[in-house]
C-alpha cells in the first residue's frame, strides 16, 4: 500500500482500504478489469496517451464516480499518461446525492454556480492540484475525445443504447447497480456509499495492473 503525503489524509486512507479489499472482486469481474489494464498497458508501451470515457445513460451518478476514481488512481499509481472523462447518452447534471457521497469519501467538491441546472463542480483530493472539472454532458461532447479512446459502460442501459460508439478503440461493458433506486429511502446514504466503494475498488484494481 502507498502513502502519498500530498493527498488529504481521508483520501489516502480510502485508497488504502480499496487496495486491501481487491479480494472481494469476483473472478469474472477481475477478468473484465484486466482487459482494461491490458489496453492501458499496450498504449503505454506504444508511448501513447490513453483516454478513457466512463459512460452511463444520464451522466449523473456512476459515470462521474468512475471518472473521479480513475483520475485519483492515475495520481495514486503515478500513471500520468492516462486521462479520464465521463459522458452519457444524454446530459442532465452531477446528481447532488452522488456529490454528497463523494464528499463523504473525502473529496473537496465545490460548485462554480449551484443555481444552474447543470453546474460545473471543482473536485480536488489534494491542495496542490488543479481542480478536476466535473459536469454532465453527452459522451461525444467537448472536452471528451472523439477518437482512440476506451469506452467504459457502467450501466446496462448505456450499453444497450450505444450499439456503436464512434471513435472508441476499446469497449468494456462494466455495469454497476444504480443507487438511484434508493433515492429518498432510509437506505439512500448506505447504497450511494456502497457504490462509491465498489466502483473505486474495481477502478483501482484495473489501474494497479498497468505495469
């Protein structure tokens, strides 16, 4: 396990906990994740930058969580040749429940203008970094890449609605249960926190293999 003093202590601890629970990932999921690891490794060997777009239907919850964790793992494992983005088959907003869940992880998340329907959020896991800008968009909208990128589909609906993703050179269906099913219930917070752990753990597993 690593310890990066520049990161917020709560984030460092969260990263270490993710690494310590890799054995909870099923063999089937590990095989899928290792396909992503291999793709990223091959790009690295070709001295190419890897672009990864995490896609779900509304780009509101799981895709944002995935994008943030990929960027965090890139920093944690020192893989600067990997860039991560997110998008949907339509644009909505970074859902406030997911924002709150990622804040509980330890990320500093600040909206530029919370009055907008689709605000831009500044996300940081250390004071010395340039904020990661998070907002909802279609998967093929600026600033996302339009060619030679990996498409990671984190919901079954996105996979079904995107039979062809123009420009991607690697496609991986990697669905996670939608915490939206528990909105406004007494399980809401628990399920959002569970999904953050699950997505974070699998992202960290995949990127830990890019060597």
